[in-house]
C-alpha cells in the first residue's frame, strides 16, 4: 500500500469514527431532551390508612430508577418508629455509588409512626429521594412534603426542601432544632 492509499484509508476511518461519535451523541441528546418531569418519572403517593401508619408508594416510569440508599423520611410532629427498613431492591453496579440497590417500576412500604400519632388529626411527612434515567442522567435529591389526616391519600408534587409545608408552618419545622439551638418564635409584622 503506497503512501497515498494509506492517507485515504486513514481519512476514511477518521471520518467514519467522527460520524459514528456524532450519531451516538445525537441519540443521547435526543433522549436527554425527552426526559420526563420528576413528578411523572417518580410518581409518589402517600396515604394514612391508620393513625399510626403511613403507606408510601412510588410508581417509577419505564427507563427510570430510584436509589434505595438515597431515601430519607421525617414526620412531624411525630417520629417514625425505630427499626424500620426499606424493602430490598435490585442490585446495580453504579458508576457513582458502586454496588447499590435500586427500585424500578414501583416500590411500596409502610412507615410505622410512634404512639403519639394516634392523638393527632394531621401529620406532615417530608420525603427525600434521588433517581436517574437510563440514558445516564441523574437528578439531584428531591424533597416532597405532604400533610395527611387519617384516611387521606395525597400525590405531592416536587417541592423545594425549604418551601413552606403550609402557610403557617415553614418546612424547617419538620426538623428538630440543632443541639443548643432554639427555634425563633413567629413575630407579627409591623404595619
């Protein structure tokens, strides 16, 4: 093969590689552009079938998954009972977290509340979760806050973790004060 033929062979291979890479990049970009909103990709439903129990259920869209180890739950003004564990997930070798467990399609479980929940009409639940799309896009941790009475079911939308739970209750009221810190008391505004 002479020098000229080698050059054309090299040029053809290089051009083919560039086209292949561009094609793959375009497919990944199209898929990323078609990502579902978080509330559709990870649909959360919370119910309070009994005074001392919450039922939490995620319906996970095809092509998406939730990390098992990234769930966090806080209830107010009650506590979630100690000893609660999440159901096992599917083992996944993750590029960020190593070997971890994930949930696909759906996951459902009960959150047991302490005995003081029986005397409360309404309780608040703050749920933090994190998930990814199979196209390689992972979302930041997301917080959702819901307030429930016994017998109610709610489908909370995604919320800022520091957004108010209700007009009278800021979201930080779901968290206990840090040691040696008191909560500021609400003050009336001046006219």
